[in-house]
């Protein structure tokens, strides 16, 4: 048995942290710094993908060893892996890329998909094989990509909102979008009709999203506020504010699995990169309190989790 592992990326490297003991168990290299929001986990093969300059590094979570790296013409930003097709989708934001690149992990081949704007983050529904990319100026939309053909099939306008984070709830046919603007809104999109069905106002300069879909709670971080926000997705008006003690928080991730390992139960925890504090924050989902912070080895830009390895 392997414990849950949390990875935290900063411009000084990537730290692997045992989620049961909160101890650093490995350090992975970066070249040219990590990138905002640039990491994803293949929970089936237990592989980590993370941005490192103009490359995406693939590492084995079981051994914390780098396997290979993929080179891009533009700096990668958000990324997501479809473990069923073994395709990696990467938003090429840096350098004005305006494409989402598909990496066929089995062959190493790459295909660029034009999205007519600056893509920031991507997420996907592995059951429908649809990829959703948040695309900033000039289009301000969510671009839908069919993973079977790797072509754009629809765009969903997010008017004047600067969409940033995107999060797919595959069981409820929802896509959640956080908007990086002064009004601080989060949109819920019905993926059967590709229409906005709810808008929640919370905070400002919202960047990334996380969720515990078992509890149907959405978490949204803010670049310029000292709070993380929890939204009850069953009641969009029920919003909780979690003080995290520093600004520039990124990529909240919740451990969704009800597991017990060696007398520990880390399923009630949220992990949050807090850039201004150079720390990884650990938050209790029940009390919505910051329990502790761990040094991140630099200014953290993202964190991801492989919840359990057997």
C-alpha cells in the first residue's frame, strides 16, 4: 500500500508530500520554473504530469522518478489527462499560444487545436470524452473539444468575465467556471444544453476551482484575497468563507475518498497553495478551518493529489 501523495509545484521544484504524515518524501526537478495551474494526475496509472518551462514532465508517483518530458512551442498552463484514452490536453497560454495541444501519451505525438484566444485551464468528462477549456481575451468563452476527433464542437460565451478556472462534474452534467474579474462570479453550465444555469457572486479575482463531489461542495480560490470560498452546489446561495492567512491562493484540491489508512483518515482535508505565504495550506472540510501550513519550498503555484495507491 502507498499513502495518498500531495504534489506542490513552485519555481524551486516540485515537492511530494505524504498526506498522512505531512512529511516531504521526494523532490522533483523543474527547468525554467513551474507554471500556474500546470499539473494533473492519472489516478489509474499513477502518473504525475507537470509544467516545467516549455515542457511537461511525466513522473511515476509510485517511485517519484521522472520518466519523460514533452516539449511545447508555448509555455503550458492548465492541463488534464483522460486516463481512459491516455491523452493529455494542455492549454498553451504562455507566449500567446491560443491553442490546446493534445499529447497522445502512447505514441508521443502532438496535435494543436486552435481556440482563438488565450486558454488558461482545461478539464474533461472522461465518460463523454469532452474537454472544456477556459479561453480568455478576446473571446471569453468555454471552448468544448470532442476528444474522439480532437476538434472544437461548441463554444459557450462567458460575457466580459475573463473565465479562468474550469471544473467538470461528470455525474451531474455540470461545468463550473470561475471568473477573474472584479465582480467575482462563478458560473454553472449545464453540459446537455451548453447554457449557463446559475451564477454565484463571491470574492474577487477568482482563479481556480476544486470540489468534493461526494458532498457536492465547490471550492474557489482568489488571487488577491485571504480567503478560500466554499459553495454548496445544491444551494448556490450557501457560501462559506475560509480564512487562509495569505493572498495568491491557487488550485484547491479535496481528498474525496472515504478511506482509512494506518488509523488516519485524510478524506476530510483540502489542500491549497498559498503563494504569499510560501506554503501549502491544509483545511478541514467539516470545520472549514485552516489546520496548518507546510513550507512549499518556494512560492507555490499549484498542488494536486493522488488520493490512494494500492
